[in-house]
C-alpha cells in the first residue's frame, strides 16, 4: 500500500527549477533511502512533504489526502539543522514536546536518551553539537507517527549510536510505520528496504528520479550514480 504519492511535482525558485516533473510512490512499512549528490533536490522534496514549501505545480498526497493539517499529524520530521532552545534542559524540552504534540511518548524519549547516554538534567547550551543533534533525533523518533522523515540523522552519531538508531527504525517499520531517510552513511544505505535515487547530477542537472528499487536493483541500474 502507498503512503505518499507525488504527482507531476515541480518546484522552482525564480528561473531555477529544482524538481522536474517528479512522479513517485512511497510504500508503507519500509525504510526508504533518499539518495543523490548534493543539490539534486532531496531536501526540497522532503520540505514539500512537510508543507514547509509550496509546489510550483503538481501535488503530494499523504494517505490519499493533499498535504495539510492531517498530514502534519502523521509526519514526524527531523531537519538537517538543530532548532531547539538551547537555554532549556533536556527535561524541559521533553515537557515542551509533550505539551505541544498529543502523539509524543515521553517514556520512549527518556529510554532512548538513556540508551544514547544523554543526561536529561543538562542544558542544551552545555552540550556539544553532536549531543544536541542526538536529543533532537530522539524527540522526533518519540512521536507516534505514520511517517518519519529524517534528514541525515547519523550526523554526530558514533558507530554504536548508529546501531541503536537502526534498531529503533527497524522496530518502527516492523509495526507498519514508514521511514524516509536522507543519508550518506554506506552502512545505513545498505540497511534500507527501498532506494529513491535523485539526480543525475546537482544544480540545474538534478531534480529528477533516476532510479528506484532495492539496494541490489540500484547497484545494477546503469542510470544510477549512487
């Protein structure tokens, strides 16, 4: 069954076309690797899914509905940059998320933070950038969503942390959830169930889907730079 469908999707900034007539179906219950060189339109595509940008033309459907209030309820998004208030402690941030999102599981958040050896009493301002990114990742993963969209989640993670993350993602997928992940870590890419390869190059030569399929199918696809 499909969760997300892009239909004739185009996005331009002035005279620069970033996405070019993208038609794509994202199945349910999979870890989807969204791959390609920098500037191929990956981040633009996921921002459109999160209603952070408006398409120039075409549309995106989530659960057969147009992007809007209902899609925001079922999508949990990890952006590339940290956005948390650094004057707060981790405990305060957890309380804030619990108040803000009715689908946030604070018990799950605290368990994941413990698994990643993070101190919930510490202020974010006293943490390294990598530790702050871990906190933000945990918060996103602790919402009860249908779709998790993660933009380079392994940034700042050590090998063991990556193993913990992939275990969490696999458990989510086993329960029928879907994960879209932009990633450059080869081990993470190999763990994906399905690959969407964007390209063929960056900038004006990007913005199209050049290949889709399993890791093995992508390896054998001559159109795929990845």
